[in-house]
């Protein structure tokens, strides 16, 4: 059993204990490496790159026929770009739209009780303004990062969306893209096949 986890040490220990108790095997926790499956991580300390991002890039590199960009929209919004040869060009991390809304409501007294709103281009009420501002900010960051990645990679990168918010984010993007809810698991399988 292979595990890709960005949870706490305590949570991973509890998961490992449950796997041992239920299946009688020791789980293998996958870690980010400097290089694997044709992907070379840009980080000076590769272990600081989340394993979910690492595995998403492995899957994206295997799927793409050229430069590729991964946008994972969940608690965080993570963006990573790869050149056609698998060189990681770097990435960005921002708050995911839902976390950004929690921060706004928690950090601004008068927004604490504002209900969820709709996504509109220009809002005429606070609920829609929060919903729209956080989701459209995420979409704008994805589009901007894609433009910068194209300049650095020397080609128009394919864009793959993943994560719990990918479907909703997909509706807000102008760039051509595909959505793959299983991207990290595909990367885990690709790495496991290469390791076995």
C-alpha cells in the first residue's frame, strides 16, 4: 500500500497503524524526490515540495506531449509548470477560494455572517462580491501563471486542473484545459510502476 499524504505526522502515524491493523502490511509513504519519472524538481530542497504537487507533475508529464501546467484547486491553489523535457520551472501557492472566504469572514468582523453568494462579473451585494472575488482571483492567477509559464517554457503549456474545486474553477477560465480529478493518483501509480 502506497500513501501520498500532506497530513500531519500524527495523522500519518494513525493511518499507518490502521493499515497495519486492517491489512497486516506496512504502508509506504511516498516522498518528493529531486527527480523521478522524467520530472526534475526545481526546488533546491525537493522535500519541501508537497508530494501531491510532485505526483501531479509526474502524471501531467506522462500525459502531455510538451510543456504542461498543473493547477490544483483545493484548500490551497497550487500552480506548477513543466517544460517539455520534464524540467519543473517552479510554481506558486495561494489560498484556495474557499479558504480565502474563510479568511475574509474570520478576519473581518462585518463579513462574519455574510452567506454564500453567486459568481458574477461585477457584484451588487457583499455575498456575491466575496464569492466572485475569491473565485475570479483564483482564475486570474491561473491565467497569469499560464502566460508566464509559456514564456519560460518556450511553448504554450497544456493546462490540467485537479483538486476539489477544479470543476468550478474550470467554468471561469478562458484558456483551453482539461480537468482530471485523479491526477495525483495517476502520478502515484506511475511512480509505483517505475519503482517496482
